[in-house]
C-alpha cells in the first residue's frame, strides 16, 4: 500500500469506530470511502447489524463486494450517520466535494443524516477553499447558458470530460469544474450558485459536516 492509501486506510479504520449496532448509514463516495467500506464489511462479517444508503453506483458495488446491506429512501428517510470523503476542508469545517462526481447524492444523503462525519488525509486541509476547482452539477439542457451565468460570478470553468467524452453523473447530468481561486466567502457563493437556474447542486458543503477526521503519518486528528 502506498503512503496515500495508508493514510486513507488509517482514517477509515478510525471512522468505523463511530458506527454502532443498528445504525442506518449514509455511505459516501471516493477512494477514502473504499477503505471505509472494506472496514465496515469486516465489522458486518463479525456480526454488526447496519443498513446503508449509497451515494453512488460505485459505492453500491463496494457494498455488494463487502456484504454491507443496502436500503433506499423508499425504506428509510432518516439516517443516524453519514460518512464521506472531501476534496477540501477549511478550519470552519466547510467543504468542497464532488471530485468524484457524486456531489448531488452525497448532499441529499448528508442532509438526511443526524451526523455527517467527514474522512480525509491531511492533504485536503486548506486555509481557504477554492484551490480545488468547485464541481457544479448542471442539467445538460442549456448547460452553456448556465455556464455563462456561473462564469459571471468570477471563475474559469471546464465541462468535465473523461477520455474525451462528456462525463455523465449517476443522475444523468453534467459537471462543470469551476476555478474560483481563493473563495473569500463560501456561504455567499453557495447562495449565489443556488439561485442560478440550471444548476442542480454545487460542491460547497456549508455547515453540514459535524466532525472531520484527518489522518497524518503519526495520528488521526478530530476537527469539530
Ligand atoms: C466524490 C467526493 C469524494 O468524497 C471526494 O472527491 C474525495 O474523494 P477521495 O477520497 O478519492 O479523495 O466528493 O464526489
């Protein structure tokens, strides 16, 4: 395992301690969550009873692989705990998420949870959000118009592509990766983005995280 994976694994091992028997979980997305799903699967095989709602098709695949029971929102509407990774975390626990393209379902799941636990390694901690391009999910219809309105807020953006093909989210939408540079006021930018028609959701997670676990080579620290 390389150093980066080791840090992800360490923080995942710590996070799984927050899971208690009988909990209804929100299961985030991304490579750090892969290690969490593996650890959770191990606890399930030792008798832990949980049920989880996945935030992406990939996480649902991992749940299957590690025998973690899944549910959907037709069965449960309130979650005890959601666990997820992040692309940036600031000192006020505000986040940028969506590097993996799952931000919409991640936000819906986080909003349904009593607690939202974020797991990351120290490379994700920043003084100010914005170095990581902010992912914004938009509907394909008229995305060019939506993009112009976002650009007017002061960013350069790119339509996300993978292997020269437009990236399509699990919800059938597009992602615009928006370089704002240093975001002075994340709450204000979030409000401005929410008012633009055509945007489904943006990757700013404002006042949503309850606790952030951060791993460095020596330890896992708690930010709250
Ligand atoms: C996906 C996300 C991920 O949580 C975020 O990109 C972090 O991923 P990783 O653990 O691979 O660094 O928001 O939409």
